[in-house]
């Protein structure tokens, strides 16, 4: 659900379109620039450049190891809260509409290598893919497997990414220590097809029940969902940082 952080962690400095506080890079693809660490408006440089870059980043930059972010494909994701509780497995999960992200606030601490990002999304965030479930949800037993669709209205998030410098082959790279994020939504809509072995009446009633009680469902799912996605995003972002040394990310 918070797949947008991939974009901002992976692409921290690769900013399209020149801004008044930025210096051009000669080692990056045409159109990319670097921000100066000495710039008193460093946060604005990063935030404004990333905002302008959003529709471009959605397409991905293969030469830099940046995957497309709209849609963002998550091959597998599991949410398991134990026997008798919510047990959901997703595969081939696509997250859409991230290119409508607005960066409300961004701060980067170059001494502690910490990035704070607050986001809102103009369009509902949509997750589509395959699901499998067997257990209980809220108070009812549930089982099924098939296609699913989740949509989050008025999505907002705040994330903290902590990094550290590491020396590799004579170059300093960033290594992600942790990625912590929280999100809110004003409404979650969902549809899970082929519940209860395709029993339409049971399936329709369960979908109706889940939509009417979406806040309770989200409360059960959110902690595990956040942990699982954070782990997936760190893996993607770290691949990028392994390729690009710190001195190509920022200019002193």
C-alpha cells in the first residue's frame, strides 16, 4: 500500500528538470541533476525535483536499476497473524496510481543519512492481483482463492528511512538500516472473487460484510502489511544504492 516509498528511496536524487538550487551531473543520464549538500534549500531541491520527476519515474529507469513504479509489481506478499486469524497470500500484485502522488513534506538529514517523507495521493491507490486466504477475518471464517482488488481513498503516509554509509570497492554507498512508515485512508473498498469455492451468495455477502467493516479489517491487516511491504521496498531500494555511489547522489 505504501509502495510510493520505493520511488522516493530508490530515486532520492535522480531529479528531472533543472531547478534554481541544483547542479547538473555529468555522470547521470541526460536530464538528471544532483542537489548540493551545501544548498540551504536542499530539502526543497529534492522535494521539488522529485515531484516534477514523478511521471517519468513511473516508467522506470532500467540503466539505473529503477523499476517502474506505476504499476509496481509485487511478486508475492503474505499476511499471517496466526492460527484462526487473518491469513492472506498475494501474488502478482500490481499497485497503481502512484504517479498521482503529491509530496507534502520532505526533509533529509545528510549527517545522519535520514529521510522523512510525507505524501498524499490524488487518485485512489489500487491493488490488483491474485489472493489466497484461509482462516478468520474479523469474526467470520473465510476461504478462497482468485483475483482481488483493493482501493484506498485519500491515501496519506509518513515515512522515515534511516541509512548509513558503507565502503565498497573504494566508493561510499548508502545502506538502508530501516524503513518505517504509517499510512491512513478515508475508505478502503475491496472485492475478492471466488470466495468459498465460487459460492456466489456466500461470496457476495462476505464482500459486503468486509466493505461495511473495512476499518476493522484494516486494523487487523495493517501492521503485518506494513512490515511485509517495508521489507520488500528495502530490497528494491538497496539494489539501486548498491549501484550508485554516494558522491554521484549529492554534490558537497
